[in-house]
């Protein structure tokens, strides 16, 4: 039994974290539920209040103590400000990745340790493997739900304190467990997107924080085809919301975003064939290497093909450039510890600055990730 070990579970009010707490309790751990409030809205757009009621019901059902902690200031300072800064630069950030690093495995982990925790657990679909030298992050059994992509910024210490009880469980089984033990949220819809936006229109939300600066929409040949509301509202490859579908003289096919010119506040679009959106390579910066910076030793240990060319360490692996994207075979060239040049085996569509490129070996071990720049 594990009665001498205490685990604090990050309770969200959803079925995944609820079953996580139940599984750990049934394994004999001393389990404490801790609910995080990361965002507050006066208009009730964020569902934190309702979610906490679900946490209370679940924790009472499985008989574990529960608490709440307010990280709205920390979230604003460490995640939301960066989110806004990236949009100002014309990038498309992923705040969920930062939230995991800064909040869930940052401030939350610190609070859990103060409560006497040996580990923290979350309802993430991911797996941790411990070797003699490293804590490795891996894909979960349920590849359709795998969330290792969002955990790519975790370091060795954070992983050493993390437990992912859903690593070898399918989502359908999680719901079955919840129904079997009578959890009130067994059929609760999975949360999607970002809490601070919720169900609201993204454009309406963002313009409350960043000034709108209208500008021209042009084709690559320089023809003006419309007006945009602000470059921050658009991302590469976007087809919806351009409001130029009825333009005369077009070829009848859908328009899509191909470039954002921040200096001149111009949004460039194209129509029909989207080959212009495909690229063969990209730079990635601010990289967090989970085991360590790739070298001969770690590549041999994880069966990663490598070579050294012109004093540059190169290795072959797989990458995701957005969540749910199938793995793409790539060649990674180390520029320095925090920056790489990535060559794609097959051209990739709409590689988007600000999003994360996350690297894996052939067996689904996450090597780390960084921002596409």
C-alpha cells in the first residue's frame, strides 16, 4: 500500500482529474484535491464556480479533502501577459503550454509541496518513464487524447514530482469508471480552448486588451481586396472570417491568409491553390530539452539517428507543429542549446510563428519543444 505517500491532484471539475483522484485513492495513496482558479470574470464567462461545485461533489463522493487556490495574478503575470505580447508581434501563441509550465507544475507544485505532497497528479493523458539518468515524458496509450504536446516545457524537477495515472487508460474507460462509481460528472463535456476566452467570440475578447488597428487586405500581386480589423485576429492558413468571399473578379474559390506584414499593417491573402503556404523548414527557439540537449549519449540511449556535419550536431526524429497533427519526420540541426533549424521530410502547411514544435523519437518519447519563429 501507498498510505505513507501523499499526492495532491489538480482537480478541474472534469471527469479526467476526478478519475485520476479516484484511482490514486484506490491504490492507497493519501490524496488531496486542489482546485485552481486561474481566471476571474465579472460577467461569468469563465466556468470556475460551476467547476468547483463539481470538484466538491466528486471529492465528497470519493472521500478526499479538497481546497481551492487562487492563481489569477500569477496566471495574468506569467501566462496572459506573454499571450498578449505574442499577439502584438503577429504570432499565434499557445497559452496552454505556458500554463502547464508556469502554473500547474510551477505555483501549483509549490503549493502542493507546502501541503506535504510527495507528488502532484493531473488528468493529463501522458506517460512518465524513469530511467537511471532521466525522467522521460512519453505519449499516452490513448493517442487520440495524448497531451504530451502541451507538456513539452516541463523540466526534470517538475517531471520528478509528476504522476499521470491516465497514461495507460483509454478515454472511454475513464468515463466507464466514472459511471461505475457514480461520479456526477461522468458525462461532463470535455473542456476545449482557453478558460479566459470560454465560449465567447475570440475577436471580441481580444479587442478588450489590444487596440484594433484596421488595415488593407491585399493579394500577393498587390491588389486590394478588403479591409482587416487588426493583424492580431488572423493566423496563417485561416479561411474563415476574412469577409471577402463575395469579391468580384475572383476565381470563386475560398480565400486564405498567407502572410502578415506588421511593418505596414497589411494582411496578404490568396485564393484557391494553397501551395504557397507549404514550407520545407523552420527555425525553433526557446527550446526546453526534456532529458537534455541532444548529444551522442542520449541519442544512442533513445535510438535516435544522428551525425555531425560541419561541426553541427544533427539528428533525425519526428515533430508535431500543432496539436493532433500526425508525427512528421524531420532533421534537426542544433544551432545552439536553445535554437535549432528543422528540415521537413515532407513540406508542411501553415507553419505558424508562436506555435510550438514538439520533438519525439520513434517510440513516442518527447525530447522537448520550442517556439516556431
